[in-house]
C-alpha cells in the first residue's frame, strides 16, 4: 500500500511523463519534415499513417496515464472510468483502427482489453 507521499510522487511522475510525450507528439504533428522522419524511423506505411498514429497517441495517452494512476491506487475508479468512457464513447472513428493504434503504440494488454470492451459498448448503443 502506498502512502500519501509516495502517491503524490507517482502522480507527479505520471503527469510529467505525459506532458513531455504530449510535447513531442505536438512537435512531430506540427512539422511535415518531422512526420517524414517519424515515417522513416518507425516504419509507418506513409506520412499520413504517421500523422494518424501520432494523433491517436495524443488522444489516448492522457487516458492511459489515468489508467496507470488508477492501477496504482492514486485515482478514483469513477474518475478514471468516467474519463476513459468519455474518450472511447466520443471517438467517432473506426474502432478497429483505434484498437490497432493502441497495439501499435505499445499500450499494455489490460488497457487494450478495457478499450476494446468500451468500444463494444459504444457500438451497441
């Protein structure tokens, strides 16, 4: 069980990490030259594929950080669940493409499974 000080440190680390990754993602998305480098470096099918994947990362990573915080016991289940449900249910694109991006981006299986479950709920409404 984590004490309040440990939870505070972990929470700060999660926020900092997400903030830095968000900066990188926005930087790459903001410049065609860097999108081209991402395409070459990471083997995307095209610059458009790189752009779409970086966008999905920017969209998903805050939800994943909340997932981490929830699993560590530093975020309430209702706050985390409501936030992730909102992210997934407001996504109007192809659910299979989103799940593929989740796998491509290397998110853990338990996060991917939860997103898949929420997409299935979304698609039955």
